[in-house]
C-alpha cells in the first residue's frame, strides 16, 4: 500500500501473514436510514470499525480477498470509500436477512441507499473499488471475472477520497473479517461495466 491506514477510534485491527483482520463488537454499522429515523452519520462513524487511508491522486483500483465470520443478519466485511461523514460508500460481503451471503452496496449522500447484488456460494470473495476521474465503481470477482456491482460518484471523489476497510455487526453480537492479498494499483479501468 503506497499510503498509511488509520484506524477509527476504538477499532481493533491485527496484522496477519497475508493481510489484516478486523473485529467489530455488537451494534456496529455505517448506515444513515433514508427514513430519517436512525443513523446520524458522524455518530455512526464513531461506532463503525474502519481502517482508512488517502490514496495518491488519479485513477486506481483497490482490492482485497474478504472473509467475514457471518453469524447474524447484516454482519459484513467491507471495502469503504469515504469522503466525509455525509458522503461515502461501501461494498459489503454480507449476510442477508434470509441467511444468504451476498454482495451489498450502499451509497450515502446525506442519507444511505441500500442495494443487493448477487449471491455468493463461498466463504470469501474478492472485492474491488475503482476510481476513474470522479467516478467510482464497485466490482466483485466471480467465475474468473470481475462482475459489475455499481458505478456512482460522490462529491469530492476525485480529490478528497479515502479508502479502506470496515467490519460491522449491527444486529449480532460481533463480527470478525480478514482482508488478504490487498492490492492497490495506479491504473485506469477502461470499461467500468465489465471491470476490465
């Protein structure tokens, strides 16, 4: 990694032989309910267990193998793209309310949306964040190719972005997630739809 990562206050991160591991206690999440009934972003970030750093200027890809210990609904290991406490996005390898494991993406611009992606049939997956100009894209590696999850922008995405990791357990009694084979490359993804 060509930049330092800084842990959020109170979060627990441990170096492993192939990457890092994060442990989040019960009640940790990063979500601002669009109904306005819950989830003040600044307070939620203090509860979120994150590890973030500022990438160099320009286009890049940031990827890792994500292996969360999914026991409760919405437990997840996450790649996080963060501008400030009202503009951020996360790509989650998450346990659904139906008990399935799937890709979930959340983009927050004041309030959060919530979009389910495709199901996964494995205990781990490779996730990626790509920046091209002021556009960000989420991909997951599946069946020997990058599969598109979504493309979007955030105010300040080209100049003020930090990227890194999050672990969450909003309804459970805690979650751990390992992030291995972490890779940062200064490259431009020419086609965000197919990930190449």
